[in-house]
């Protein structure tokens, strides 16, 4: 054994492996009264709610379905593909129909339905067309909008306008406008001549 080392003072491996009971008592004393921490202190962010829908819009959408069912107008073929409105009355000449679809006729009067509910729009359409026919205005444009605010049932006023125009005896034909005239947000409407004009030549 090298000089200067006392064998009795050197700890044995067994002594290193044995915990000191005094240390365990001191740790328990130090931790007395400490409550365990919960799993997380984070607060979940509030759930994002969908934006509220105007009550009037919902009422209009329900009214659309009721009116279409009442008058037997709920038929898929009435509204053609691609959101385009189109109606060709019986006996309309091919050349007249093609010119209407191309927007070749001069639009002499216009009605904008933006911001109207179904009742106001219905009344406005009736008054507008009656006045136009009385003044022998034959081609008009009605702007109904594209109905982007009605995602569930589609465009309310547009759908109703399609059924209103089909039921009018003074309407010969109508179709969605050309892009520069409003596209699928408007229609060209071709009216019959007023009775006095038709009889007087």
C-alpha cells in the first residue's frame, strides 16, 4: 500500500450504495405542505363560433321553398346548369331568342333588386314590368344579384324572380345577361307588345 493512505478511512463500495436515512427525513421535511402541480395550467382558447345569420335572410330562404312548392315551381330543370337563368316562351322565333341571349337588343329600362326583401322585390317587379309594357318598352334588364349571402339555399331573390317571370303573361322570354351587363347576377327580359300597340299595328 502506498504511504500516506489509511485503509480504514477509505469508504468501501458497499458504503456508497447505502442511502443515508437522515437525508430521506430531511427531504420529506422540506417538502411538507407542498401540493402536487396539476397536469396543465394552460387554459384552452375559447371556441370560435360561426357568425350570426340575419333572421330576415333565414325567413326569406324559408319563404322561397314555400312559394315554389305552393305554385308547383320546384323543378330542377327550371334553373339550368351553371347558375344561368333561361326561359323561352312557346312560339318564340329562333332568331329572336339568339339575339336576346347575345344581348343584341337595346335595354331600354332597368330595375335593381339589391337590398330588397322578397315582398318588396315581388311588388317592384310587377310594377316595373307593367309600366314598361304600357310604354311599349320591349327589352329590359332586372338585376337580382348572385346571392352570395345565401349559402344554404342559394340565391333567394334570383330563384324567386325565375318563378315570377315564368308565370307572367307579358313575358315572352328571359335569360341571364352578358358579363358586361351583370352576367348571372342579372337577366334580360323580353316583353310582349302592349295590347293597344299590338292591335293598332
